[in-house]
């Protein structure tokens, strides 16, 4: 067994792989795949990473609805600009979180509250 920076004992590569894939799956499937892992997984590390990913993807999904409303009601240019910023942040944060999870460390997404 090896200990990581957070003090968590890691005894297999499977739990870090699942935890890393949780963050990447949010890019392709939204928060549905993350919820599935959170509800089904019995591994605490994968579940903690799924909770971190949900704390990002749920508010961002709600923000996407707001961006659509802004795009329709106020300005298409403003809606597109905000959508591009949100997409770039989501991709960057998911990749960072995925790499940290694969290394066996938890990483909390910045800016968003810890809901779960």
C-alpha cells in the first residue's frame, strides 16, 4: 500500500482510474455519468471525486441554461462569449482534476460551493 499527499491509502490502480474517468465523463455525458458513479461506487476515493465533479457540473449546467436565456434575450454575442469561457474552464478543470485523481489526490474545483 502507498500513501499519497492527502494521507489516503491507495491499494489498486482501479480506484484511481475510475476517479480520473469520472471527471472526463462529465465532459462527454454531463453530470449523468457522474451521478451514476456516485450512487453505484463503493470506493470512497471514487465517490469523493464524483462529489467534487458534481459540485462543478450541476451549477455549470444551471449556468448553461442562464447563458441560453442571455443569448436569446439580450445578445447572441454575449451568450456565445460566456459559453466559450464556461466550456474552456470546464475542459481545463476536468483535465486537472482527472490528472490529480489518477495520481491519487483529490482536487476540489475552484469557485463553486461544496454542495455534495
